[in-house]
């Protein structure tokens, strides 16, 4: 039986986490799925060059997709904590580290881990 490559596991996990957040926000259409796939392909090269960075891939894919969505559609994901009259996107923290979370930079509030935007505590 073939073992799954740990780098591929990290990439598949990152894809699933970001897709879960997109679905939670109701923006998991065909075009956004393509953005996720583009990011995963790009990050595959990155993690092959730096295998120790595998735990960072989920946060990087989330940031890549967030940047791509900003260029094409607008801010995502919007902060659920701050007033609706001043909409702003959440940030991924740490920018380069394991266990990334969506954070409201204005309120300094952790909203959810990447992949858990739609999960209720």
C-alpha cells in the first residue's frame, strides 16, 4: 500500500480548510474553487522547496485566496464583530506559522481557526 506524501497531505488539508471557509461564507463557486486550486499548485512548489514549511501551507493558501478575491470581487471574509457600517476583512495570523486563525485586526479578536468560520462554538 502506498503511503501518502506528507507534503501532499498538507496541501490537501489546506485546500479542505479554505474550501470550508469559502462554503461557510457562501462564496464557494466554480471561480473561487479555481482560485484555491491555483494557490495550491503554487504552494506545492513552495513546500517542495521548503518541506519544513508544510505546517504553514493552510495559512498561506487562505491568504492567497483572500488576495485573489480582493482583486476580483472584494474583501473576504468580512469581520463579523465590528459594525456593519465599516466592513473590513479578517486577517490570517500568524502570517507565516502553524495553526493559522482568522483575526479581526481592529478589535484584536480571534474569530476562528482557518477552516472553521462556519463552526459554532
